[in-house]
């Protein structure tokens, strides 16, 4: 996502902004040591920056179990993150994807969706061996959609326990949507389908309902194993919590 900077903002510190940007580029949680290695910085310094980002509600801290030793800290973009005090935007990523789609497809919605599928599959390859529902939630959060889970209640008549609906509380591409909503939403729909398909061949997006980009609230419903949430997954610790 793009990083708007204002005087006194947590992201006005260049190293802190680099840490936050790297987490956004990874589209997944990462331990302190990995972030430090990628940025060629000392883990203690990176940890201090992450603590400040946690205080500002920009990231979440999670505890990851390990085969040996104590659990370690892992960090992810918060689904409530508002860099610069505003809902996130991702114009840079969108522009790159649109150029790719326009070159290969001539800007027809059906071709935009197919290009989105390829992008989504490529994003899934960034998570080797990680194909659970939390991965999908984290990817949506890192892209700036501010997802909120609406998991089906098994006690409700007609509810399917293998369905998870995500309400996307922010449209990071809202400016582009105003220009060509059919194209942008088709790209996003394809991206989501490609990501889910790469996660699990028996899972699929069964509903994709766009809304007014300024009001947000788009609904994405996923069915199958990729929609099942493992209750033993690492949960946010301290700061803001993920919606559930």
C-alpha cells in the first residue's frame, strides 16, 4: 500500500516506514529476524520500530509456535491500519497491474479478470506451505482492504460452516474505480479467485459483491477448506486485534 506521510506521523521516520512497507510487500506475517535481515538492520532496532508501529495500530504482534524453544514474535499489517491517518490506498500496485492487464488484454473486463487470476496465483506462491484461511485474511489486510470476517454460525438455518464472508471496509483503489469500475473490480475479482484457487483446489469464491468505493463494504464469500479457520492459529497479541 502507499505510505502517506505527515509531520509527527509514525511513518515519518524513514526506517520505520521501510519496515512497514516491507511487511506490506510480503503480504504475510514475518518474524523480527526476517525483517531485519531483509533490511540489513539489527533485530533490536527493528523491534523498537515495530513496537512503535504496534502502538499506532499499524501492525499486529502474533506469537508463533516453534518446534523447539519459546514462541517467537511475528508481525503483520493490521486490518485497521490507517497510514497517515487515512484509509489505505494502493495506487502504485494498481497501476502496475492495470498496465499489465491493458497490454495483454485490450482492457475487456473478462480479460482483466483472467489477468487478475494470474496475479493472484503469483501472490499465493509467496506463501510456500502456508495455505490456510489466515493467509487469505492477511493478504487482504496487507493490500489495504481492511477485511472483517463474517463467519457462518453453524446454528443458523441454512448456514454453511465451510463459508467465510469477508466485508472489505476500505477500497484502496477507489480513485481508479471511479474511472473504470468494471475493469478494476474485474481485476480484483480475478485476483481473489486466483489466490483462493492456488490455496486449495477444492475451494472457490462463491460470491463477489462490489459496493460504492467511497462507502466500501464489498463482500467476498469463500467456500471450501480455504475458508476454514484453524482455532489454534497464532492470534494477535496486544494492540489492536483482528476482526473475527
